[in-house]
């Protein structure tokens, strides 16, 4: 057993959904990146990826009154989840260029601000694609789980004046703020739960996650058959 520091622990009130509370960590990630971006109403975000982190980013943007929110993902199912969390415009890159869709929404709403991109995928080569496709002076927040050494053409990024932030959080205020939002009913992360499984099904679920398949979030009930 591992002891949990009392300083870092928080009491979950009776009546709070344990499944929803189990998702606090994932949703704190989106809260962190959106908070750090300083984005607010009047700016147009592009969220790349509608997995758990992408959905948490959409939820954090929606809570701040930011919109329209443009979300890109290759999975139609996950784009459906994104709509449930507040995405206004969804695009499958297999059908449309998400950057061109963002530009269309930008022009249609007469925005005058810089582009804000939330990278929530972590795929090799994606950062370079962002640098190649983004607008001048774009701000990019890298929330995706990176497990390999992706590369960036620094000269191309410099010519566009791109700002890129990697990692750094979430911080305690993001975790505890997200927990408070879940407990108070201001945030319901449960729509991201696509499956509830027992311990015997965990290896198969992990394999699906590694392949980028399955629902955004799977909750494990140890006592379930």
C-alpha cells in the first residue's frame, strides 16, 4: 500500500458521483492549458483531438464563455462527444482541412485576434503540421501525451512567430478547482465515459487506448464481474 499525503488529499462529499470524481485528473489537464492560455471571449480556439484531454479542453473553454469552439478529430464518435461538451464546429480531417474550417469561422465572425491551438493528440509529426498550417503569431498549447521524439522546423516556427508551450501542469488549483466544479455540479465529465468494466477487462481496454481506439474514458469498477 502507498500512503496518500494528508496535505494533498481532499474529502469528497457524500452524494458525489464516484465515476465523475475519477475523471477529475483528466479534466484538470484541459483546465490547466486553457487557464494558462489566457483565452477568453473574442478569441477563436482550434482543438486538435477529441479524446479525454480534448474534451476536457472543450469543457474548460465552454465554462469561460469562449466560442465558437472548433474541434478536429478523425473519429466521428469522438466528434459526437465533443458536441456534447460544447463544441460548436466539428471537422474530420479526412473530409476537410481543419485549419481552413477555422479560417472560415474566423472570417464569418469577424474575429481580429491571434489563433489559439490546443494540441490534444500527441502524434509524431503533428507539431510540424501545426507549424506549417497555423496562422502568423499563433499560440500553441501542447497537451497531447507525447511518447516519442517529435521534431519541429525551428526556422519555420520562427518565421511565423509561433508561441509553443509544453507541459507544466496541471497545478493544484486546476485539480482542486475541477473537483469543486464536479462536486458543485458545474462540470459533468461523465458523458466521456464510454465503458464501465471490471478488472479482468483492463488489459484489453489498455490495448485499445494504445491504438487510439475505444471511448474517450473507461472507468474500472474493481468489484464488477
